[in-house]
């Protein structure tokens, strides 16, 4: 009589890798987005501010104010850490020796989440504090994609923290 063992494959790490990839893609689109704050005659991104005067748009660089530079640096640092975590997890997943790197990847992603959330909280506070726009304005899709990237980074970090190897019981 032989007993066959069947183990359940739980794809948490593969889903985490996919979450990190989505976070990285959302971060890139958010950084390149031309619309973080908009109104009828005004548009603000991480790179430039544009104003419409008599049907002509005039654009200036936003890298002259300290809070906008700080926001950009925090988001780019978070994106860089996310890219490093993605590459480490991809290499580890392909090599099959990924158990040693789970904790490192999760720590990197939690650090990226902290940087991203700090930038996304700093941005509206300093925007409103600077009195740049005294009319109706909206935080647009570029800002929303930044929050989406932070959520996917957090999800990936949590999934990389799960220790499924301790709970796999063989089924007979």
C-alpha cells in the first residue's frame, strides 16, 4: 500500500508579484500624468503648471517650489524601491529560491508605501496651503493613480509577508 501526498499550490507570491507589477505601472503613469489638479483654466502636474489666458495655454516648470520637488522625489524614490522589489521578486520567483527573499521584498514594499503615502498626503496639503488656485479645482486621475499604486504596493507587501509554507498540510 502506498500513500500519495497531494499538496495545494497557493499562488500568493505570484499574485503578489502581479500586484507589484501593477503598482509599478500605475506609478509610472501617475508620474507622467499631466493632470494631478485641474480646473477650467488651470492644470497642475508633477512637472509643470499650465494656465489658460485668452484661449492660449502657458506652462511653467513646477520644480521651483520646495514642496513640489519633495513630492516628486518621494514618489520617484518609492517607484525606484518598487522597481527593485519587483526585479528581486521576479528573479527569485524564476530561480525557485524565493523563500529567502520574501521578507526583504516585503520590507522594500512597505518602505515604498510609506514614501508614496507621505508624498500623496503632502501634495494636497501644500497645494491648498500655497493658495495657488482660489477657484473650484479637482484632484484628478494622476493623483488617483498614485493612490492606486500605493494600494497595490501594500497588497503586494502583505502577500509577500504570508508564510504559506508553514500551513501546507498534505492531503491523503
